[in-house]
């Protein structure tokens, strides 16, 4: 069992990493464990957890900005924000329940380390787009700061955003500063029934092209829609194409009617009230439609919305699957049967032909240790990535092998 390090302060974390760097000991960086079953299995001598670095260090509701230590649980942050009528606009996704890790254990550092964002990304951008600044310790044990409390034009490299999506391979974040947003006054969802994948993506595209400020655009084929728990949709027995409207109470009915008019050729939708809408989109934040099972593997595929149905259809020629289209089709969560390579050969071939990239989210550890979990790097990108890794972590100690096998 690996030795566990749990710093309670930034200076202590810095001291620990500096000592481990001198000893050339590989470090697995974790938060509360929500993401430990994703990515490749890190090659490490010790485990360093940021779970002791908790607490909000700055909150200015009128400025819509907050700073928090990296190990602060997301649910605690959202409770503080909700009490002031605010939220994390990009809806961070908790992968724990879908990967067999603890639910509700996602930390704010983990959110920015992975850059996984929810359905509202189509309206407000990703986690990276909402990050303002970061404090972190690199693989040498050096503390550094990037960014601040306001969004500014950046000359040169934006280090804070560069760390976003690096999965703890470059530095260990100790504190993050990010934008927050007001909660919408009200929300409603329109659910169109029975559309095939290609027509559903077409409908979502038309909706997104309107000025009606859609904040969620999702399509669930029948075998995925059957997994929903919201009572009004649970027994429909057909595919569901879902559009969320969030706005002021005085204008939501007008916008809803305009959206129905724009999409009238796709049928009469089922309407969900604010409470039902909140419950439905909360399901998507925990990927409850892609429940954990050792009998299946889960892929996350980014592509052009118009190519998404083609990719799913191409993969289904070789294996059964369950698809969940988010971001108006630009993001596909795809469940496939467990196999020796998690279906990697067929998934990557389908994506390569049509454009995009695929990440293996759920599979047994031995599979994640032997196949490419992240999209394989082109030679020129690999050279750049290795150069950045060397600058931040010259001995390759932080989350070694977590993203790519050879560094």
C-alpha cells in the first residue's frame, strides 16, 4: 500500500513535494477520490491528497467571484453560493457514481484539473473559461501563482488555464479563483418524443441557432431515456430530445412558445416545470443514465454535432451501445460492453474517420493500464506536451503515466 501524504496547509504541501522531488519518488495526486477510477492508473510511490486543503478563502457576491482551496468539496461551495442566489454556471460533472468512486466527493481542484463541464457549457463555456486564477506547486516543490480575481487579456502563456485539463500532471493546485453566476429565476424543459438521432441533433441545432438562450440541449435514444428517474419522462418508452430554458419569470413563457413554434415540425413536446427540470438536469450532472457496471465501459467523445449520429452508428455496427448526446450533439457519452480493449479499436476508428477525440472514462484498471485512455497525441503535439511537462515537472513525478503511458 502506498504511503499517504495529507497536507493541511499550502506550505506543508510545498515542503512535501520538495522532499519527494529530492528523493525522486513518484506522486499520485488525488482529492477525495471522486476521479481516482478515471484516467490511466498512475505509477507512483506515494499518494498525496489535497483533501486537507479545504475552505473558501474569498467570496464577493457582488463581484461574482470566489476563491477556494483545491480540496474543498464542490457540494459545499454550491451550498454557500445557493444561499446567496448564485451558482457554478458550468455545472461540474461528478464522475464518481459512473465510475464506482464515491458520489459527492468531487473537489473544486478536481473540477479544474479535468475540465469536465456539464450541459450548460453550451451557454457559459467550460470550467476553463470560468477560471480566473490559481495557486499551485510544481514538480520541483516551487509555489507559483497565475491569474487573479478578474478576467484580463493575457500576453504570453496563460498558466492558470493551461493547468486546466492537465489531470495533476503538471502541478498540484492549492487554491483556485473562479467566476460564479446568479441562479436563474426559473427554468423549464421541453421534451420532444420519438426523434431518431439524426433528426434530434438537427432539432437541437435549430434551437441553438435561435436567440432564445438555450442552456441545455440533450438527446437520449430510447435505451438511454428508459434510465431516467423523473416521473413525467420515466415511462415514455421512446427517445427524448430535451431543451432547457432558464431566464426571468416574466419572459420564460414567451420564450417557450417561440421555441415550440421554431420546432413545431418535430412534434408537440412534453413540458417540465421548474422542479421537474431541476431534477432532470441534476441526473445528468451525475451521469445517472450511465450507471456504474463492471460489465460495461464508458467513453466520452467530442466531435462536431452533425457527425455525432454517424459516429454512434458506426460503432454500433461492431457492438451494442447506449448513447447520451450532450452539448447539442458535440459531446457523446457512450456505454459499450466490457472487452479486452474496452472497444478502443472500433471507437477510435469511427472517431478518426469523422473527426473528434475520445477518452475512456470507465474500464477495469488492467484495461486502463494497457490501452490509450486519452486521444493519442500527434508527434508535434507530443513534443510540445513533453516540453511543458519538463518545464513544470522535470523529473516526471506528478501523476506519472496518468494521461499517457510514457510520461
